[in-house]
């Protein structure tokens, strides 16, 4: 006779971690963390009393993203991000997934599919955060400032300079052919300046931070949002002296109508084929000429300003500068057409200045 009671009941299995979430939430969180975990692509999923977090990092940049879901058994697992992203993308976005770690195996079930793969035996380093006394920057123009300097980052050193003085935050970037600065009013006292890798800037921009914390002593910068943290290790290096070039705008000034000018530049960029454009300003009209083996082209756009002027410049550099400034109008200035051209304006809550090195023939 079969006994009843404890001996006759099915023994409950023990999970090292178990959580439930949706396919869309898992795919988004894993994809975000994976951008900081390259080239290996290993991420950590941790579930506990504070919720579920997905973390990726490479020692220089770290991203921690909150994952919406419920925790049944607290624990953590390190796995390959692309495998989870691929699985979550193969089922409907609202599919509820059961994610279970048992020993050396991770099992994901949902949408009539079961996916199993081996976990990675790795001690994952936590995302570093600034310590006490860090400078906290919270401003409406923070995202605009980050976006404004993005175009002029030098791919060879990939650094962005960030400084604060008397309640004004400034960011700088340059690739020696052009430069950009963005300044925004912030709360806070003291003066400081740091350099951080541009990868942290790109990662933060994709997510939209509401504040930035700078810890010069701990050599950490962190961007915070409602459901994420991007941590960047500060760099110890020399930054080109771009501030002086940005400050020398010159007295000759014209107001460009951004949309109209951009459309003309983009049409002529295809004709120029990398060759310099010839620009002449007279009687409140900008004449832009392009000539190459592809053909020739001329565009006329209106400007505000009575001065006459002429200069040569690369089409794409001018396009990048105008797009960084944004807005309906941009100011063009120079001291000498053989030196830096300045394009400036107001983007959201910040002041933007871009410089473009002219092409002298």
C-alpha cells in the first residue's frame, strides 16, 4: 500500500535563481547591458530584494539596467547576452518567460519554447558608483549637451572633456579637424575638470540620463536614469587645447536658417564627393558651390547679415556642426576665412559652439 503524507508527496525542486519577465523587457535589458560587455558579450542577471538587474561591463564602462518582473528565488547568473536576445526576439513581445538557473544550466521557457544553455562560471564585477562627495549635475540641458559634442569626438583617443566652474557645466570634444563645446547652467559649487571615454557618452545618450555624478577622487563618472546606471572610469590623459579656438569667434557674423541651409548642404554633399565646397555671402544670400568628377552644383539660401564673406569647407563637417547646434537658426562667424569657422546657437537648455577647419585653396 502506498503511504500518504510527506513521503508520498513530490519533492519540491530547488532553484539557484528563478524569475519571470516578458520577452520585450528581457530583450531590451540584455541588449542595453551587452553594449558595455563587448567583445565577450557576457552579462549578469541578478534577482533579489531590490528587484532584477542586468549588468554588462568591460572594465572601462559598465551598465546596470533594471528588468521589470517578479522574483521567486533570489540568485544570479552570468550568461551570453546574444543567446538571450535571440530567444526573446523569437517569441511575441508580451510572452511571459520563466527564467530558471539550476546548477550549471539556465532554462528559459515561454511561448511554447524551451531554451537551455550552460551558464558561464565567472565572478562578475559590480558596476562602480561614485563615492560620497561626488559632484552631482542635474540639468534640463544635460542630454542636449551630450548630444551636441558627440559629432566631434576623435576616434583615435575617444575622449570627452567635462568641466564645471561657477555653476556652468561645459563639455568639449575635438578630432583636430573640428571641435564642439556645450555649456549649461547647473546647481553646485566648486571647479573641476575630468576626461571620460566617449563610449560612456554614447551609452548614456541612448538611455537619456537625468543626472551625472562625477567623482574625481575615485576616478568614476556615472549617468543615472529612472531604471539604469552607466558608469565610466575617468581617463588620465592630455586633452587638446580646444577652448581657446572655440572662444575666438570673430566680429563678422551671419544668421543661418538651419533647415534651409542643411537641405542645400546635403544636396551638394553628394555632388562634392568629398571635395570642398566654395561658399560666398553677399546681399543677405549664401551661394554654395560644389564641383567634382561627379559634376557641379549651386545652391542659394538666405542669410541675415549685411557683411560679405567667402570661405571653403568640407560639406559633411558643416552638416555635422549645424545638426549639433539644432534649432531654427545658427550663427556663423569667423575672424579670418583661413582660420576656424564658428557655428553656434541654442540647443534645448544649452549653448553650443562648433568649429570647423576651413579648406584653403
